[in-house]
C-alpha cells in the first residue's frame, strides 16, 4: 500500500510540475495563429531556390523509347539543344516537353504505350560515349532489337 501511495504521489507531483501551462507562449506560433503562407508562396520559394542554382547552357541529348510489351527499342540521334535551363547541374527543366515530342512522333508511327528516357550532357563527345555504353548494355542484358530514328528532331 505504501508503494502505491508513493507511486501516486510521485505521478501527481510530476504532472503538476511538468505539465504545460496555458499562459506560456509557444516559441513557434502565437495563440490563434496558423500558417500564414499559402501553397503558392511555398512553391514559389522552392522555385526560387531551384532557379538560384540554375544555368542556361547548350546541351547535347538523345532519347530512348521502349515498351516492355515490344522487342524494339528506338533511339534518336544526338542533337544539340541551345539555351536550355539546367538546375543543379543534372536536371533538365524542359525534359517533359522533349518526352512528349518523342511520344507524339512514336504515336504518329503507330507505336503507342512507350516509355521515354532522355540523356543529356554538356559535351558532345561524352554524350556519344554514353549512348554507345547504353546501347551496349541493352544489347547485352536485354533482348531488344535497336531501331534508329534518324529523321526525328526534338
């Protein structure tokens, strides 16, 4: 019984001493204050921080279009794209525009349900080397036959 009384007394004192007082102000928010920034403000802050590390440069690029349901992998030629925005040195800002252009071209050929992968780099020599490396890996590990899209332009 003494243990129970001691435990009860200890719990009561600890709650009374360490309980949060309603008169204290929170260091983060004042009473009745909520978030003052809208989703639009937060997105603009994120875009500003990304654009701070953004560069406009010429890039060389090529793309692959493939489907897991088909045995043909289509590859474009290496093309120079001028004045492209690159964030943090590795993220091409208008990548989705190039993907949709290739998908539209493939759809016009009668090929649908393709996935597109865009490769880009600053130096033509390095991107040609990357293309050769990717095609060598595809031929070695997958049963795709490679089709060149020589007349396609981004």
